[in-house]
C-alpha cells in the first residue's frame, strides 16, 4: 500500500520535477554560455530524448516510480554534457572564421569522436543490465541505454542543425565560450 501511494505521488509530481531539472540545467547552460542560442541548441535535443524516453516507458509499461525519475535525471545530466562538449567546440571553430560545415566537420573529428566513444561505452555497459533477472535492473538498463544513445544522436546531429540556423558567425549574438 505504501509503495502504491508513493508511486501515485511521484506520478503526480513528475512534471514539476522534470520542469525543475530542466530549469536548473537550462539556467546553468545560460550562465555558462551567456546565450539563449546556446541554451536552445543544447536543451532541445535533451528535451527530445526525455520525451522519447517517456514514450518508451509508456510503450513498455514502465511506470514513473521513485527509482525511475533519478534514472531520467541521470540521462539528462549525461546528455547535457554531450551537448556542451559539441556546442563549445563548434563555437570554438566558428570563432576561428570557419564556416558552419567546416566547423561541424572539425567538431566531429575532435570532440565528436570522444562523445561517440563515451556514449557507446556507457550504452554498452548498461545494456548488459537488460538481461538481468531483476526486472527493475533490466528496465533501467534499457532506459539508460536508450537515453545515452539518443542523447549522443541529438548532440551530434540535431544540435549542429539547430546551430546552423541560430548561430551567425561574426555576429554579436554568437554564443560566448567559457
């Protein structure tokens, strides 16, 4: 009875908690880069991954529980790192006078390789949990694998696409790097 009541309370508070997580992460991105463009480029792929993760949870019948919310928060924390690494390097190359395509290519060749390797290693590591006889561990392995991979895809593909439209090299509105 206590677990059911706790899970009902968590389900009711889920939107508020996710709003708080994204507000804090968004505020820190704004403070770090001093740019709303940076916040959009980094936060949109992150939010899309969380939305897709919630859809996956619904499709698999994994409810929001006391233990699932921290897993989603962990996915947000790792995903924002991917976005920050890619965005910072992309802006670094843009500030050196490169066009968006050349800056993106150089970003992929440097930081993109590290983000890809990190995401792959994390995803492979937690993917082994999927075969656990403990249902909770198997579910969390699936969710974390999904989030690590989709956060990588968002940082490597969606973030630069957004930057293409939001960042104009040489303009005063270009995001600052820390």
